């Protein structure tokens, strides 16, 4: 029987804590469906709308699809072209831009930022597709961006949405707007934009079965597989209802409780204590 977990009693000894779910992306069914959706929007050059509750993985999927951690420094900051090549920036899977408007982005700013990013990207892509020694004509090159994903699209004001539609109309690219549930109703109020939406994707929480599989694999990797762990996994699945952000927060809290109580094993009791120490919203 494992020791009772108390979230507040410190302990001098540090036990074996479980790692939180690894920060690297796990290729879940939802993520794969997002990639399939993005491929379709990219090849059809339509507008796609993706919505889902907070913390399910929309941003992470978009970042992964756009290879954003690697690509971002090249398109968000000016780099001498020669640098791009020296730093291996000519990759064929860099076909997508990810743009996140700031809260209260002033009208006009979204359009300017998108244009600057896509021009830089066009240079980068043109250099990849064509002979890198050829000079690139920026006007003609803008079609090299195949897809723009706008995350947190509800931050765009009516006027910014109008500008984004204009940007889309003038470029031969696909566009994905990502937002929270309800964004589809807001966009329906702008018939010109709405009529261009070809695909809609609802990004859902993980099913309990898939979350259980993901966690069992993670626990097995960490050498924590045991009947106690199986119960703990069931408790995590129950508590989080398949929401990834909640899983991370719960596991971080569980790690803290293990340390405080000098425990080695993640059990359902530890998870329950972790849940009690968390403020858990409805989604
Ligand atoms: N497929 C995944 N593999 C590993 N971790 C994931 C995965 N999906 C989401 N996460 C984790 O869950 C957390 C929330 O993910 P993300 O920020 O992408 O959610 P979101 O749907 O964009 O939420 P919001 O609507 O609040 O912006 C992140 O900390 C991320 O690391
Ligand atoms: Mg997000």
C-alpha cells in the first residue's frame, strides 16, 4: 500500500518523480487529423477554419505542421540571404507560415506583418525551389508560400479580418484560421469571408482510450509501469477528460507532491491530491 499523499508536508528526501508528459509533440489522432486538414487546405488553396477548446493542442499542431520552431527565426527577423543557406534553411517542408496576432493588434498591423513575413518566406522558398544562384523577383515569388495559419484568430478585429480576406484574395495560398469554439459563429457574420471557407475542422480532446495509451507508453518509458500506475492513469484520464494542458498541469503537481511526501510511485491517491491542489476549469 502506498503512503498517503499530503500536498503540503515537505520531505527531506527526493523520490523518483514522474516526468510530465514530454514537451515534444505526441502524434495523436487529433494531431494527424489536423495535418490531413492542413494538407487539404494547402493543396486546394481554400480557407479552412479550425476550432477547439483551450489546451487541446491546436497551437502545438500548427507549430509542428509549419516546422515553426526552426522556420520562425528566418521569417520573423531579417536575415541576409547568404545566412539562410549557411544555416540550412532551404527545406522543402517549409511551405507554411504561422502568424499569431497580438492582443489588440492595431488595424492594418496584421496585414503589414503578414505581407512582410510572406515576402521573406517567398525569398526563402524561391531560393529553395529554383536555382539558388538566380535572383528572385519578390512579386512573382509570393506564391511560394502555400499556406498561412493564423492562430488566435479571434484577436482579429472586423477590419483586420477584412484585410486578411484581401490578403488571401491577392495571393494564391491556402489560409487556416484557428480559434476557440464560437469563432465559426462570429465569422458567419462576415459573408464574404465565410463564403470562402472550404473546410472546417473541430479539434477535440483526446479520447480517454487514447490518453490512456499515451500515458501508459510514457509511464512504461519511465519504468513506472505497475498496477498502481494503471490506477493512476485511469485517475488522470478521469480528471482531465483528455485535455493535454490539464494533463501537464496535473502531472507537474503530482511531481511536486511526490517530492514533498518522499514518495516513489504515482498512484491514484497522488493524482487525487494533485487534483485537489489545482484549480481546474471547465475545459
Ligand atoms: N500532441 C501533443 N503532444 C504533447 N503535448 C501536447 C500535445 N498537444 C498539446 N500538448 C500540450 O498541451 C498544452 C496545450 O497545447 P496548445 O497550447 O497547443 O493548446 P491550444 O489548443 O492551442 O490551447 P489554447 O486554445 O489555449 O491556445 C501544451 O503545453 C502542449 O505542450
Ligand atoms: Mg493555442
